[in-house]
C-alpha cells in the first residue's frame, strides 16, 4: 500500500506499507548444485531414471545420481517474513523551498529447519546393512531477525533569476541503524525417522553431536550532505556536492570521511554558431568532473575491534584464543576520479555516441595482508598503498527502427583499461613487491619477479611458459624423452615447454642450466 494525504495547503503526508512472505525448499544435493549440473551435462542420453516398474533409480551415488530418488528423505521448512513501513512529511515553506522528513523501518525475520531421514548414498551390501546408507539423521534449526531503520531530513530550494540563472540547492542528513540477532542449534543420530525434534538427537559422554550458537550485531551510519545545481540559460551547467559519513565499522576519529565532488557541462549544440549543424547534429555536450569517494566494503561489523574464538573442548574444558587483531588505525579507502568526455546525438538523436576518459587514483587501498604462521593470525586489514585505474570508454546506440508497433535499438561499446600500482608500504623488496613469483626472463637472461603487487607495474597479470609446439612425431618424442627417468614420460600431444628440453636438445642448441633451461623428459610443463 502506498498513499499520500494532504493535511493542509502546506503539509503533505506520504505513507507506504509492504509485506512479503517466502517459503522455499533447499536443494539436497550432496556436493551442491554446481557439481551436480556439471556432472549431468556429461551424462549419456541413455541414462535411466526409473526401473521397469516405474520406481526411481539412484544411479551411481547420492552426489552424482538421481536427486528424485531421495527427495522425500529431506524435510525442509524455510520461511522468511519481510515488513517495510515508510512515512514521510513534506512541508512547503515558501515558493521554491520545501522540507521533507522521512523514516523507513524494515523488519526481516527468517526461520530455517532441516532434518535428514536415513537415505541411500550408494550401492548396498548383503553383508553390511549400513553400506550404501547415510544414517546420521542430521537435524538443525535457525532463527534470525534484522531490524533496519533509516531517517532522512532534507531541505530543497529551487529558483530562477533574471530569466537565465537557474539554481537548485539541497542540504540534508541521514541516520541508519541495523540490529541483527539470531540463534541456531544442530544435532544428529536421532533414534527414528518419524520425528525431527532436536531433543531426540544424541548427546552423551560417548557421542556429543549437539551444537548451539547465537549472534548479535549492531551497526550505524551517520551522514550529512549538500548539493548545488546551477545552469545559465540551460547551456552552462555546474554541480557541487559534498557529504560527510561516519561509519561504526571504523574506529575512533577514523570513522568519519569527507567526500566532495563537482562537475561542469556545456550544451554546445544550443550555441548560435552551431545552427548550421542542426540538420544532422541534434545534441552535443562537453563535460568534465572530479570527485572523491569513500569505501570500506568487506570489513566486518566488529572486525577492527579484534576477536577471540573458542577451541574444541579438551578434557572437558574449552579454551579461548585470539583470532583477530584489533586495528584502530585503518582509514577510509579514498578514490579521486577525474573524467572528461563528450555526448553526441545525430539525426534527431537516432544515433547517440558517448566518449569518456577517466583517471582514478585510489589511496589507502584496503587489503588483507597475510601474516606469518607463527603469529597465530592468518591476515590483517591494512591501508595498502595507492593504485591508478585509467581508461577510455566508447558507447554507441543506434535507433534502427522506431515505429508504433516495432522498435529496434543496436548498442555497442568498447573500452581500454590500464591498472597500475603507484605506491606500496616499504618492505625492503624491490618495488616493495608483495607476493608474486620468480621466472626466467629470456631478454635480460636473468631471473625476475613477476605477478603480485609491485610499484610501477600492473596487477592481475598472468605469466606462463611459452610453448615451442606440439610433440607430434617419434623424432619429436625422442628429443624430449632421453635423460631424466624420474621426471616422467612424455607422450604424443604434449606441449614442449620453451624452458624445458632434453639434454640432447640442450647440447645441440647450446642451452645451459645457468641460462634458465631445465633438462627433463617431461614435455608438458
């Protein structure tokens, strides 16, 4: 339900209520849907699903066999309920000026329950009644609730001066709060298929199958923002924006970040000197912009506060250890982007083209750095230097057919992108390299480090051996099958790696181990 109500000449109420309920059944495939569908694509067309009596056939096993065979062995009761309530009031203060207050409440609750009866997993045995069966009778239940609240307050002013000066200004604030809590329990080895009560699962001194868990989390974002749009005679455009965000996932004064931006535009086709082109050029805009954005994506709600975890019970006692380090110095990841471009429309905008160049520099890049095993912590987040992302983008749309009963548009786009590491924290390595691998460079005839992150180089590059060809004949095979018996056997169709050769071939060509060549009998490296 959505509705508006005009309280008086100045105040309007806007209300909305939405409710949604969903029920579903999980897939019960043992190795997941990805594995199942990948295997089924290679299944022969003669694969049988039922026997001569019309009864389901399992097939090889429960992982790759017929999922319909065990479908009644998996009991699932999954349900989610989502309720959203939004309320806003708009007050028209004076001509061109209004204030709008709004609030949104989102209630999200789910209950998930699962129980597996005894089910077939493979071929049965006449001597062992448990062979080919899964009799663990796993049972679980989970309840989860999230309440989200968002409050906004904005003031907007719009006016026109001297017929050609148009201005629109907005200032506002936003508060977001999300609270989540839930609990779960699981167990197995119930005595019967008839009941899925968790209280029937086994939990004695010999077999403790039960487990419980609960969780609570709360996060908040507080923001202030402003925007000014100005245009002169609807030809020269200017936009200024700024926002300041405070995010509870960061700590202390580092929670707050300020992110300004501006853009300029010129609707060149409206100029008098462009009138001779109006028959074929219907739209031409030149534009440029700069903006700073913030990012803290991927950081856990309490990750930077550090964490402790429990260990498996030993001799009846449970131990605790530190599983995450406190990290109060982590900063917002900040991206500064400059973009210039042009938008063009031809033949009454039946042909549209857009060309843009952008240069984005990201400072205080957030990344996980792997720690030594001796630390007891696998990794920690850090502001890992600066990166550059620049590129050119071209987009074209052609309205090939525009009729009352038929429309046909053709879209094309192309882009060129280059990513470069600008700065990394000092670590003593050349280019402050992080990760990577060492390979032989035939140009410099030296071992060099590639991959990983290195200052002045691209990231995400892939390196591999250069192939000289395919082993096709007995003669080719003999050249690569002479020396090292421990290296394995080379066969027809194997790739002859450029840095790998038989001793015979190395002697013929004057190749040495010192120059990066390896003597082996294996042709595919």
